[in-house]
C-alpha cells in the first residue's frame, strides 16, 4: 500500500459521509471531477493545497484525510493502520 492509497480510502469515506458526488466536491474545491476520481482511486498523490481544499469542503481536517498514514523513522518507510 502507498500513502496515496490510504488517502484515497479516507477521501472516499469522507465524501460519502457528506453524501455528495465527485462533481459537487470538485466544484466546491475548484478542481475538475477527474481529479477527484484520480485521488479516490489512488491514481494521484495530492498536494498540500489540494488536501486543505478537500478537508474544508468536506467539513473535516487534513489530519482526518491522512489518518492511518505514518512515517516510521526507524525503517524509513510508511506504515498504515486500518
């Protein structure tokens, strides 16, 4: 698993909790719907500004969208929690 995969899961869950479409979310964030689709499929790793836009539009925090993603300083690898 890659960080973008865990982010994709978190983003999809947050959007579904708000019960809005990818198109509606894209509009709120000033992004294209295909960008939302790519992010939700783990096809693209988001930039910091995009994470902040998404969090604001979904009434959550950037931390919540990144929950479960950790950097292990001993192994110099990402670790993931469900």
